[in-house]
């Protein structure tokens, strides 16, 4: 939190402009209870299956889905999560809209989502290509049961945080372009992870998704940034 505040100050932003989502994949429930006691109140998971028992064990905090959602798990996902950060296709947006309309849990409320953008055109990564998003955005914004809070991206694995900056600048510029004439598109920018969240905050991030910097390294088997290239040199 101090590091987020310091990055906000450098950028002339208030630290209430940035929300910390603690990404708790691979972290057992007992440790998550301690994290919540220590003051974290928004947790992020990247798999519906892993989240199920954790959400049941900590039902009163806000859970965000940050990983790719298979369409056959979308119904389950909206029962577990308060926010879906990883909407990465028009088909998934339509499906979530229909499921939310039919859900008793969501009755009368819109499902908050972010649209994931593959800013760097990384072939192994999920997300809308920027030009596809520009074409499909009006369809998505017309869905009455979704509240599109903004855009989300997963940066490339880089050696130094500074190298991630162009990705964050591109997401912010894309969002500015897309929002012109589309007030329904929320101003949220979910960007920045353990290795680069400070740079992301300097570039306008409103939501940082931080796992390892809080909980420590994950066991190698549970690592699933599928499709990204290995860390340089290792
Ligand atoms: C795992 C994950 C994070 C957190 O990554 P860290 O490097 O542990 O901070 C953030 N966003 C997504 C989509 C993730 O899958």
C-alpha cells in the first residue's frame, strides 16, 4: 500500500484513485484469512474451480475473476465473483449478459466487468485485439446487464518494470480513444502486477492486481501465465 501511495504521489494522483486487488491464486484459505485480517478486502483468482472453496470460506469479501473464463463456467463464475475482469470476447460478454439477467443473485443489478485487451498482440495471450475491440465495443456497451468499468491488460513478462511502461501507455491511450463519444465505457484501467504495478500507477492504472509481492512466490506447478514466453534468462 505504501508503494502504491508513493507511485500515486510521483504521478500527482491521490492514493484513493487506485484499488489493490490481492491475487490469491495458489495461496491456501488459511493464509487468505490472515490477509483479510491484515486489511486486504478484495481478492482475485484466475480459476473458477480453485475459487469455489475459497469464496465459500471467505464469503464477505469482494472476489474478482482475473483469469480467462471458459464459457461453460460462466454461470458458476457470476455466482462466485463480484467483478469479472477478464471478459475477452464478444461471445463471452453476450453470455455473461444473458446469465446475469437470468440469475436470482444478480436480479436487478448489472455485472461489473472489465474488457481484457491484448495490447501487445501477444499470440499466446487472451484478450481483444485493439481494433477488434473498437469494432465490437458498441455491441458490448449495449448489453443491459453488464456495467463495463473499463479495460484490463496483462503486461508482458519483462526484465525491468520500466520495459512494461509502453504497454500501459498504449492501454490508456486506447481507452481515451474508445471513450470519446461513449460515456457508457467506464474509466477504469486494470493494469500492473507485482513486477510493474508502480509503473502502471504512474501511467494511470486504477486497479492493480498484485500476487507475489504480497504472498511470495507461487509454487512452480501452480504458475499459469499460459502462452507468455519464459522470463529472460530463466
Ligand atoms: C497471477 C496474476 C496476477 C498477479 O501476478 P503477480 O505477478 O503474482 O503479481 C495478476 N493478473 C492476472 C491476470 C494474473 O493471472
